[in-house]
């Protein structure tokens, strides 16, 4: 089947919620996605932070081949051997106590919101940050601080308010005694790769404790190794520092390596507010997804990929910072392999030009080139990309 036929079918039958690239995926290897015409693309987006190990990793293939011979699904009324093991792993790397599995990031956020309200009843207000993005279901969308995602679906869920990004004073003013939760992306993804400061994190942790609210960290895009740490907030609250740990963490993206899987990790204090039957999921934490996820963690540790994400990410950022001599470049920022080049013009046409040259990335927040490559990317591949990017940016007029 050719691209033209696929486009025709989708135009006729599919709800058009995405502006797709002119690329018909066929297969992949390592950091490269290969289309139907055998053109290779260096994937610097990794399925939007999902394909952390790149494509076609031999150990993931082997695990899936074995597991596919066993039940792909059992209901959550029945035990299987992988869910408890994966929950144990998540608790050990986070320092929290329990896990609940979902199918996606937005479901993880919905779970966090429900658990927060159950814990803090009768309080119900939630604070999140301006320019945040937490998902597209109603609760998550209500917590999303970007007008373009919200306005078509208003009125949304009541009780949500927004704090100016990284503004401790505004957080202090708005975190009143009727707030049940503060929800924060450690690094805003859709908001343009914007990390919060340590000062803001510490203020959020202390203020929520003082006022009987829970602190929820959205690590859906920035967590599970992308910054070179298990969680991005570990740069402020290292593993083992229980006093500074959040009450809940929302996860998804690389957790299932493309098999739908998300999770909420929570402390015992919040978990005690939830009884059997008060929350649930049909598909969350199934045997296929959990087994793939366990292998993901084994590979990260066996191949020392957290260290590699730190060192390769630092190299990538250094190469991008060399572009700051160009008039069109406003800023370079990020941590590990979650990076951005902010431009003084729209980045959409630049993304198209790079795609034509065999590079996949995207533009978020209109002017930000977002880079979320697989953890296995090499310095040579980074150099190849920067060599292609520079002349395109040089040709732009500000």
C-alpha cells in the first residue's frame, strides 16, 4: 500500500485530529525509522518520547515473542506474574510505596486527580501551571494551562486554577487551604521544554505539606530516564530523601515502549484513601505491556543508558548551543535528551525541510523545535543533524 492510498482512506474514514507528516512508516532499526520507499529518517522525536530504546531492539523483540504465546490479556480480577514485579520496580526507583497501572498519560493524570480528591475531601481545588499540558480527557484538560486546547470544550471541570510558571510568590498566594493538589510538570513538554527551578519545587513541596494538599509530579514526558535520571525531579529531591519526594507521580510514554501503559506511583498516605472498587481499569497493567516494561528497565540498567542519556544529552545541548550565533535562534534549553531550540519565527516550515532531509522532530508552542531522541542516539548522529540544521536556520530572515 502506498502513501497516496493510505492518505485517501484516512481522509475518507478517519477523524482528522492530526496534521500528519508526509511519511508512511514501514519498519525501523536503532534510531532510524524507514518508510515504504526505503528512505531512512533519523528519529529525533522517538514517537514523542515513547521509543526510548529506538526501533527493533533485539531483547524487546525476544520478550514479546515469548509473551505473545501466553495470554495477552487477563482481567484485573486475576493475578499475573508481571504486574506486581513492575509495581515493585517503580516503587524502588521512586521512593514511593504503591503503583496503579493505566493505559496512557492522560489516564494517569485522571487517576492522580481522583486520588488527590479522595485523600483531601472535602477540599477539591487543584492548581497547575500556566502553559502546562496534562492530557486531553476532561480532568487532565481542565488542568492544562493552554487556551488553545481548552476553549473548544468549555465549560470544563470546575475547581482548577493556574499559577504563573515558576513563580513562587503566585503559588503562595493561590495555594489556599481549600486546595487539594498542586500538579506540576518537572519540565513542560508541550509548553516548550521549560524546566521548573529547584526553588519552585521546594516551595511547592513545603507549601503543600503545610496546607494539607498533595504534590503531584507529571513525569509522563520527562521521566523514566529521559533526563539521565529515573525522574527529572530527582535533581531536586534525590532518591532516599522522603521528605522532599512528591506524593504522586504520573507516568506513561516509554513505560510500555509503544504498548499502551501508564502508571500512578503514590505514597502510602494517599493510597490509604482508596478502597477496592473506587477506581479501576480494563486494560491497565496487562501481562504483555508489563513484561515489555520490565525488560525496558533491565536494558536501561544493563546498558547503562541513564548515564548515556546524561552524557549524550550534554553533548547534544553543547552542539545546539553553537547555533546561538544565528539571529533566528532565541534560546537553547533542556536537560538530558529532552532538548529545545527556541526560534524567533515559526518552526513549522523548518520541521518540514528537515523531514525532507531525513530528520524527524516537531515544533511545539509555535516556535520551539522539540528534540526527544532515543537514548541510544550517537554523537555521530547528532553531528549529522546539526550539520543539516545550521544552513536551514542560516537561510531564515528574522
